[in-house]
């Protein structure tokens, strides 16, 4: 079976323009005044998520979560990227190790 040249050209152009894989969902957390903002972060369930944490405080903070199995120190004024999931639907607590009384939050996978 022969494919007409114009059809072949259009098909190849469409394949070249299509992404090889879908981009991962992204989420952002900010540390400000020793608190996480937002304190409740919603992410899609059953997908890996790229999480960027921006520490806007003048002191370092550690993002820690036993349920997410993640731990990362973010220096003052810096950003860090973590990947979480894929997560089953549910709530996953996290906290700031250095300011545990105020730096608290939850990831909600839905």
C-alpha cells in the first residue's frame, strides 16, 4: 500500500509537533513568615507532580513529610524542586522542621 506523498508529509509534520509525553502537573508552595502558603495544596490524584517550594524567609526551612517520604532543606531566599506522587486520593501532611509550630500544611490529592 502506497501512501500519497502529501498525506505522508502532513502525518510526519503532526507527529513531529506532538509532545512525546504530557508535561507533569506543577504546584507551588511559598514559605513566608515561617508558614506554608497555601496551607492546603490540591494536586491531581494518581499523577506525579512537580512541586516547587520558594522560601521567602530570611532563614532556612526544611520541607518534611513522612507520608510523602520527602525531606528537603530550602535555604533562605531559595527555591527547591521536589517530585511527589503519584498519590492515591487523600490527605498528606507536611511541616517545616525548623518552625514546626507554625509551618504546617497538607497536600490533598483528588
